[in-house]
């Protein structure tokens, strides 16, 4: 079998050049060879930690929030997780519900949508205890959903197009072969969708600035809306509103690589052995979703969402200092999970009541907590 590098080079030889999105898609998802298709990338032995690996408190807290949401909005007990990685989040959520809300667990159906065949096998192995409750489906076959849909760090793993302004012209950075190596090459935009994206957020790229645009995200959120009859969507990821992500001081875009827990921008090295990921533009995610019928409910920093969902009791109940510290890492600024991560909530054909706790601001949430604790 050809190595992944050979496959990419042969595609470039055929087409002359490929978009960075095509390159990233192959580097991450080429069957049997892409980064997510052949190894467990998560946790200590992998390239990076997600909130899921940081502490099981994350999954337990989300389980409470999702079950609470289903009850408050009278949604069927059906959860769908997209991009389930090692299956740890599903396991933490299901185990917690089994232990604490057995009636809800008994009713609950759990659907997983996962692109990596390798990871599906791992998920099946890890989730044996919940066999019968879970079904795996492809995004294309998913539809008519009623319930709670969520993802953690899915959208940051979608391939991005790299766009640069050179003088008066907006160009796309393609990948070409040059003097035996791969390198970037600016040429005209591969699709009108790029200019549409820029116009929608009224983004004026400054001369020499690179921006990374997640067109797959826009297609995904529009398709997702058509697949949901009645439900709520939680998208948890790292990123910011557009004005931050595309601010002129970010000259080189946000796409980056992780290899064994170190960050680098050597995009064309260790192809298939390192992660490639970019910040999520929550403004566009909300806007494209809204056009397709997903009504924005709130965009909340992860720390606040977890506090609203009761994570402070996880700190109180932690048995060791290490456990306490790992829960705190999810909400404190130093860990990164607390400040760089957001939770976008969107709804379709649901009425969100005024007392829905996950749309309140920080002050209101902290006032409610203080009152509950008698301060
Ligand atoms: C960064 S990992 C996050 C994994 C896990 N949610 C966590 O937080 O640890 C991204 C996950 O999304 C999956 N993924 C990426 N694109 C996908 C797609 N289009 N459909 C389904 N899964 C996808 C990857 O295979 C991987 O499991």
C-alpha cells in the first residue's frame, strides 16, 4: 500500500495543486492511514488532552445538563453524540446516568456518529457495558431526530481552507510540491463559498494576513438542522466569536498541529502522525445554523456552562487533591479549558423557558448559586 505521503503527492501530481482542506482531510481521515484512523490520539499516550481526558467530572456534569435539558424541554430521552473519539465521554455520561438516574437511563437511546472506522471499534470495546443502548450511524443516514445532540471538539477537527490577502487580492493557499517537499502556493479561490463566508461576517482581511475558514462546518450545521425535527444542539469547542479569531493581529491564521503534546506549525511533517486543528468561529456557526432553522439559545464560556450544570459539587465531592485539581482545570483560566472553550446552544422547534439555566449570564448564575448556598 502507498504511504499517505505518496497518496497526497500523487493527488497533487494529478491535479497540480490541492486545497489545504483536501490535504488536512487526508492527513486526518484517510482510511487506515489518517491520524484519526489508526491510533488513539487522546490522553497521555496520544497527542493532546480534551476536557474528556482531563476528568470524568466533565462527562458527569454534561450528563446532568443534557438529562435536565431533555426534561425541561419535554424532549424524548434520546442523545446523539457526534465525533465520539475514544468513547470516553459516552461512557462517562451513560455510567453516570445509570448510577444516578436509572429511570432516565432505562428510557435513554444513545446514537453515535463517528467518521473513523478505527475509533468506532474502540468505542464499541469501551462501551460494552451499555450494549443494546447505543447505535452507530453515519451522518448521511441520520435524520428525523428528536432529542439532545452534542459534540465536544468535533468542529475543530474539520478541514479548513487557508485564505490570504495579497495586495488587493484575496487568494487561497493551496498545497503544491516544490523541490521535493510540500509547500503553500497562493492561487484564485477554489469555491465562491469562501467569498460568501467573508461577506457574511463582513471580514476585511488585512494585507498579508492568513485566515482559516471552516467551510465543512457551514455545510455540517445546515445539514444538521435538516436532520433534526425537534431538539437542542450543544456544540462544545475551543474558539471565539469571529472578531477575535480573525482579528488583524492574528497574522497567520489559527490552524496548528499537535504531536505528542507539543504544538508546531510544520503542517507537512509527520503527516498522519500528528493532529491538525483550528479555532472554531462561533459567529459563523451560529449564523449559518440560524439561516437553516437552528435558533441560537446561548453562547457561553465552558467554565460558566459547567458551573450552571453543577460542576462545583464535583469539586466538593472529590476525594483527592489531584481529582480536585483536574476538575478545576476544566473551569479555571490557567488550564485553557475554562477560557478558550465555549458552548453554543441552538434549538429547533423547541420553546426554551425563561428559567432555562444554561442561557443565563455569569452574574445571574453566581447570584443564584450564592443564594442557594445561603451567602
Ligand atoms: C478532536 S476529536 C474529539 C473526540 C472526543 N469528542 C473528545 O472530546 O475527546 C474529533 C473527533 O471527531 C471525529 N470526526 C471528525 N470529523 C467527523 C465527521 N465528519 N463525522 C463524524 N465524526 C467526525 C473524529 O474522528 C474524532 O473522533
